[in-house]
C-alpha cells in the first residue's frame, strides 16, 4: 500500500511501528512517503528516497573534499562530511604532506569507524581491501535500493559481474565502484541503471 | 482591502465573477518530481497560480552560526518570478517575500521531524511562476508535497487555503479581483489528518460569524486539496 505522511495505519495494539512509522495516541501514523511493509508483527515504510545515514562498520566510497595538516574531509553522500585522520589513513602519509597521498577529488574505499551523537563520523582505511580507487567508475543509486542490486544472497550482483566481466564493489552509502575494461564498465553501468529504473517502477506502479 | 467596496463581485444568483459558488475552490492540480536534480519537488497549478517547490537536504548547515545542536533548520525561500504578474516584480528579496518565507518556515517546522537531523539544514525553495492571488497558500501546499516527496519525515502534510469576504459575502479561495477589491482575507494552514492549525493570518475585518464561516470553508477545501496531494504523492511519477 502506498502512503503519504500523516496517513493513519491502524491501531498500535495490533502491530509494532517500524521504519517511518510513529505512534500517536495509540494510532500508527506514517511519517514518510512510500510503500508499507507488513510482516504480521511490524509495519514499516519502504521510502521513496532516503538520505544516507552513516553507521559504524559501513563500507563507503568517499570523495576527498578538503584537508588540513592531519585530517582529510570525505564526502560520503551523508548530510555531513566524514573525517579521515592521518593515523587512520594510508600508511605512507606524513603530517603536512597529505596532499601527496590523496588530493581533492580522489576517491577512496573506506569504512566508517565511529559515528558521533551529532551525526559526524570518522572513517578509516585500516582494514582489508580499503584503498584509494585509481581506475574504474563510481555510480550512485538510492541507498534503499541496494538490496535490489545485490539480490538474494548476492545473486544479482554475481550475475552482473559474470555477464560483464567486471569487478564491482557495492558500498553501503549507495555508491557502486565498477572496474574492468571499457566495454565491460559501460555494459555493467547500463544494466545497473536499467535495474534501478525497474526497481523504481515496481515500487510505484506495482501491486496497487 | 483595496477600498473599492462598491465593485459588484457577486451576481444576483449568488455566483462569483468566475461562476463559482461562495464555497467553491479553484481547480487544483499537483504533480511531483518536476525538478529531477532536487531531492524532492512539486508543481501546484491552482486556478491561474503556478508554483514550483524544490527541496534539498538534509545537508550540513552553513554558515555555522545557523546550526542548532538538537535539530535541523528549515531554510525556506519564497520568491516571485519577475514575470509572474502583469507588473514586473523587481528580482530579489523584498519585505513581502521575507515575511512569507518566515511564516512558511514556521508552518512547516511544526510537522517536519527536525530533531532527527541535528546541525543540518533542509533547503526549501518556492518559486511563483504565475500569480493570481493566494500564492502563499499555494506555496505552502507545494512545499509540503515537495518535502514528503524528498523523503523527509513529517507527521502530516500541510494544506493551506484562504477564504475572504467580498460584498459582505464570505467566499472561499479568492481570485485576483476578489483579493484586490474584497474586504477581508483569511489564509490558514491546516493539518488535514488531525484538523490542527499551524498557520493563520487575517487581513481586513471579519465578524465572529463570518470568521466561523470562513473557517468552515477553509476546512472543507483543505480536505479536498489533501485528496489531490495524496493522489500526487501515491500515484505520481515512478
């Protein structure tokens, strides 16, 4: 069922409120636009659009937006930039010499280490496979549609990699890194965008 | 309000200049997703009014001094395009657009769950493309649809509609002539699901009974407009 903010979703004695649902005077109320999901216990809303909100241990693709002597500022697609301190960055960085390691505009694969109460986050590049991305392209999709890109047990993603002969990394902030030869990248990108288009249509034109 | 009380705007059958009955609203059309690069957007065509609202955010609030540690701030900008009326409007902020931006922000603040996004800003841009009285109401209505379309959590939509008085008759949803030569104007911002009020202004004089009638007209019109808003949000673009 499609809902708009303020819509009444029944009594709170029958169901628990999930994502995008609040309880007001014993009634469930939608606070987002989207499609309801109901598993018999909990009623939630699959929203049309979500802003990415970082959580600790999320794998993200960030873009360097600026730096000080010992901190990089990364755009991770969230309302706030993440900080990447020198101590958590690539090994060869030195105080004052950050620009020689990663400059403005560079793209990095990193992990969220910590999220503070005020939503600012700290990223880290210490960990397996976390590095600066030097080839390939980055495509963005809505974070709530990532499940569709990956498919059940990674099936969609595996077949996409196989068909186009590319390496694909899906980050939790909705950015997808595709690497391979030029034809493979453009084929993968086309398939991905097509997948997103059908995902959006099935969400809104589906079972009404 | 224009002081031309003798202009005849209601005919002997009780119909208005454009053929509406006193309680009738102008036709309204709402669509979402009109600005593809925005996080959320809506177009409202209400009579001859045309309004576009776009929402960006939540994003980091700049300059820093406007940040609130416990909630987001709503940065609303209402603007009339220079070509929106027959008299060219000088571009840029003026006293009137500042006032409307402020009251719109205050009306929307009461429904948006701002405390979920501390230190951030949600930018709401309202642009009047074509103006024919009641643009602040159309602007608030468009902004609330655009906010919902952007996925911003809010407890309800805000429907705004005005009633007024012309030739001593209370009428709903004034058109340009009625607004210019009428005696009073009462714009209201209504939460359609609860019937609560988040915005009220009054220009001119209304007696207690007239105020009550105008109130009832606004409430009835709000229910109809809300149907159109919900239709736009639920059945709109993919």
